[in-house]
C-alpha cells in the first residue's frame, strides 16, 4: 500500500533526521554505512518501498557532493577490476527483486556481515592481500544485495580492505563504487516511478540537513583515526549494520 504524504507524522520525520545523521557520519568516516543505518531504523515506521528510495536519494546527493575528491583519491586499478562484477550483480539482483525469498537472503547477508565485522574488530591489521579474482564473488554479491536491499557497502569494504592499505584511498574507492551503483539503481527506480512519490521526496528532504552534518562529522573523525583504528571502526559498523539487518530479517 502506498504511503500518503499526510501519514508522515512529525515523530517519523525526526526519526528520519536522526537516522540520516548516524548513517552519514558513518558514510563520511569509512565511505559506506548510510543505508545500513537509515533503512533498518526507518522501516519500522514506513514501508520498505518508501524507505529504500528515500535512502537512495540521500546517497545520490552525498556521493555527488564527494565525487571530485573521491575520484581523485580512489584506486582506479581496483575500481576497474571490481566494478564490472558489481554491475553484473546489480543486474541479477534487479531481475530477482520480485522473485527471490528476500527474508532468507537478508538473513544470510546479516550473518555474514556480523561474522566478518566481529573478525575485523579483533583483527584490524591486514596480514595478507587477497588475490584479485576474489573481486568476482565480492563484487557480484555487493551489486546483488545493493539491488535487493540498498545495502552492498559491506561487501565492497571487505574486498577493498584486503587490497588497499591507506584508509583515505580505501574510503574513496568504496564511495566511488557506491556512486556508480547508486546512479544505476537510481535510473531504474526513476523509470519505475519509485523516486517520484511525494512521501519519498519529503523524507529525503527532511534528511538532507542531517546528511550534510553527518558527512562533515565523519570526515573529521576520519582525519583523527589511524589505519588500525579506522579498520576497527569498519568492523564495529559492520557489527551494528549486521545486527540491524538480522533484526529486520
């Protein structure tokens, strides 16, 4: 059932603002995490088909605000390897959107994210890089889950964190990957009319100030943390995101 604009009570808008602040602080810090906080919180108050497009609009604005810096700092060699598989996974995910048992897929993703987040939290140092062929499963899975749930960032971060040592380059590469994915998903949702619903536009507009503040807070935190601390934060964010996904599942 479509959510009507008049059903967006002030408490729901306050929840959207708070969720955007937390999500985009995480986004500014490590380059992902906005949807992992925004959607699981907001979906308790609005339908999923309203929460996901609203989150995508905020992600679209955020990635465009950071585009110039991220393109300059990102590891383009790693992007060229991973992005084709991200797009393949997204195409599969969009095809399966209305056919797949989403609860089972969400449960599997949440358990995997919880496991890896816990492992990274207690083992923050990169001991060995994984081979580039691992881009195939991680890129495809990331694109797939992003298409289904708007949540592919953990899959990209898991791969890139074992390939890129510098935390600034790591964040920029993750964010650039998300930007490409968001643009593609945005085009599909626009074609389907999901981005033009008044409730979606109103929720996204309510979250814009919090998004801007969160990005600034996240970037300041990023500048104060060393590489090991940043990886621990990634692990903690994965744990929180995984727990939120598990609760949703």
